[in-house]
């Protein structure tokens, strides 16, 4: 949980600074009102050296999110792509988590966020596993949240800082109930996602996942859909009810942090048999081959940093 910050450098607005020197001003608009965007990206130590998984897609999503809330990024997309590679290399990381963030300055503190300076920072650190590694085999428990995800559907699909308040509260609520993660529903009562993950269910050998209109269109979600289709599974994107989940043969979360993590229990109901389901295991194994560069068919998803 706590980051080893020794000798770490953070890229900020075009140059590297020591980890503890990259302070945000107390009056940053983003700190007060959540007016910023971020990404969560992961690098893997592959057969051919460190590689960032789907870097272009993550960076595109970052820029799209900024545009959506009228933040003009003072860098080109390619500069931020390059800066993420450099941040990894400068910190001598072969694998790790990369966190780009775009936030507003402190020139004024009205709600009006026009004409404020725009800052871009990128940190990277070792983060081997978000969940207990056993969770990948045994699965995790989730609890249906009372927090509604994306009550304003305009805010779905992007990593906008302010929207994450709901997610944190949902996660805390789930943990307080003794579960590992939250299951968030959308404003129409359909399943949306976890607090930081997309959800899939398997029923009669078919994969199903909520449509991208009511969840973050996760890069892992998109990758798993592609991989599953390439493996000849049917993948259906549709509205899913809580009952669909309860009666599923298998269920799993996807995300940059959790990769593919089985869901073994929802509230008090057990899903499938003990541990990861058969199709979940097939997808986990293929995903491991893809991120480690062993499956040459997905090489275009890896950006080698050296
Ligand atoms: N939903 C939410 C709310 C998230 O924060 C994340 C993590 N970025 C995901 C889904 C999974 O997205 P990705 O696969 O792009 O990490």
C-alpha cells in the first residue's frame, strides 16, 4: 500500500523533480473541487524488456477526459506518451504502475475554473499486485453498494477526479460490510462496475458485460473482450441485472490494477464453484501471455520503453 519513494523522481510539466518536491499548492482548484483527470497505467517486465501495456489507449483516454471537462492540455499526446516511458526508465523500473494526472493551478479559487494554469505530472512506482495474489486464484467477495455510479451519465467513460469520491465511499462501505470490493449499480438499477474495475459474467459459456455507456470503458475490459473473441467465445455487451450476476456460472473483475480477478461471492451468495471458473482461468492465462509479450499476436499492445 505504501509507496517506496526512495530516490524516486516525478515528471512534472516537462522536467523531473524529486518525489517529495512535487508539491501541489493548497489552493489548487483540483484539490477543492475535483476538477482534474488521471490515468492508471501498468508496465510489465517482458521477454524483451520493460513494456507499457496499451500506453496509447490510456493516454488517449486521459486527453479525452481532459477535453470533456474543458481542460486544454499544454502538451502533445506524443510528449505525454514519451514522458511516461521516461518516468519508468528514470526510476529504473522494469515493471510498475504509472499515474499521470492533469490538475489545475491556484491562480484563483472561485468555482469558475477558466483561465487557470494546467499542470501535468507523472509518477511511477513498483506495484506488483493490487489484490492479495491468492485472490487471483480464490476470488474475492463483493457487496452491492448503495452508491449510484455515474448518476450523470455524461461523466461515465472517463477518469475524472471528482467522480472518484463515489467510488471511494462505495469501497469503504463494502470493506465495512466485510467484503473486498464494491459492486456499483447505475442510475437505472443495472450493474455498472466495481469501484476501480469492470465486471464480466459467464453464463452458459457466453461472456456478458455492461455496455460502455454506464461504466468506464476499461482498457482491460476492451482487451479481454478482444482476447475472448479471438478465443471464439461469444461476448455480449448489454444491461445486466443483479439477478444476472447472482445466477452467473462465473464472474470476474477486470482492470489495470486487478488484471483479471475472479468474483467468488456477492453479498451472501456464492458464485460458481470454489476458485476461478474455467473460462476465467483460460482468460487469465491468455492475458498473462499477452502482457508478458509471449503471445506475439498482441505485440502492438506493448510499448517497449528502452
Ligand atoms: N472502472 C473504474 C471506475 C476504474 O477506475 C477502472 C480503473 N481504471 C476500471 C473500471 C478499469 O479500467 P482499466 O481497465 O482501463 O484500468
